[in-house]
């Protein structure tokens, strides 16, 4: 007569254990089956912080397919841990990173006054960190340097590299794939800006560029608000940010777009156009009845599954 009670107790324990483990992952605590290693990535001489995730069952020299991830406008890589853990469990070496000036990464610095000796290689002076601003060309460069880093990782197979980006980073991954043909597969979700030319050449942007060039204004303060987003844009730098055009130089990369039907930021039209013009492997998913932020909430599992299936198809 005791056995049914025992079974019910064991079942309840397993459910509770699973719930606690999932909650721990979402709070940033690493599960026991995943190894995580902090790494330094140098982008134009500035140190960025990255984290490598890999299943403990994978050998350190196993030549794993790799996925590189970074955050969108105003975020940090901490928000990517759930996806990173999921990909690692699916057999990938995963690396997330913070852009220069964001999260745990160092910032580019500028002198607050002219150097005492312009020809000196080393000197002491006061500097100001450029933190938490949105510069698409700088961030695109950070992506390229993250790719340079991952292909040197012994556990990574440099012939099987995928990249994952959400929101603004959904545009950056298109930029990265356009400028580095080693990228074999791209997952871009709720894709952000894919062409900033008009914005970057607007009269307001040109005025700001002139004022900054003449020393009349500096860089925005850290975490300045831009609408409901965190981080002010360096608007003139968007003038030459055109990943939807650049991607034509890599027409063999496998592109997947996963979009929200009720997208609040208006990126769907250009994402769909980029998908339709791409000549290589491609896939488009529009998830009905969700908005931009639902890919991190009620549609997270569906979105993550689409990403995993795409990477499995093109990297394994």
C-alpha cells in the first residue's frame, strides 16, 4: 500500500528539481552539466568580456560546431545565458560577448585634453570612457573580432561557425556574415536596423557630426535614454551601416529570419526584403500573435527551437 505514495513523492521531487534547475539557469546560475569559461577578446585593442559554454561531455579538442552570440540595443550578454546553455546542450561550443563599453567589457577611451607630447608612445593623462552608446560600425567590428577569436579556440571547428542575434544584434549578424565568409549560418530574430543610410545622412545627423568634429559636443552620457531604449545612438555612424546590401557579397551563407507578427519597431519589411533577395539557403518564420519582446517570454521556446533546427541543419 506504500508504493503509490512513494511514486507520487518521487514524481513531485523530480518536478520540483526540474523547476528549480530551470529557475537557476534563468537567474544566471550555471547548471552542472555545462562548463563555462570567461575569456578576453580584444577588439581594436580594447578588451571585451566573453563567456564560452560547452557541455561537460564534449572533449576540449573535439572540433565542435560553434555559435557566437551578442545582445541587442541596451542589453548585455547576461540575458543570453538561457539560449547559450540550450545550444551547448545541443552539442555546440557557444560564445557570448559584451560589446566595447557595455556590460563587463572595457570601453574605448578618449583624451579629455590634448596629449602633452603628441609623439610620445606612453604618457599619463586623464581620459573619458565611451560607454553604453550605440555605434553600429564599432559594434559590427566587435562582431568581426569575436569571430577572429572563436576560430582560434581549440574546441571550435572553424569550418562550422554560426552566429545568433536578436533585435539590433539581428542586424549585426547580417553585417558580420557579409564581412566574414567563414560564417556558415545565421539566425536573426526580431531583426533590427538593416540599413541606416537615410538616418545617418539626415540633417540632424550631419549637424551632430559637424559639431562633434569641431569639439563642440562630446559623446552621450552612459545609459542615456533613446525613447524606451537604453543607450544613445551615434547617428552619423549609421550612414555607412547597410548590412542588407552588404550581405550580397556572401550569397552562400544560410540565413534564417524569425520575426514577430506584431513587431513594434518596424523592422519586418526590410528583413523580409533581405530574405527574398538572398540567393543562398534561407528560411523565414513569422510567429503569429506576438510582439518584439515576446521572443524572450511566451515565444522563447519556439524561437529557440527554430534557431537550434537551423544550426543543426547547416552546421552538423
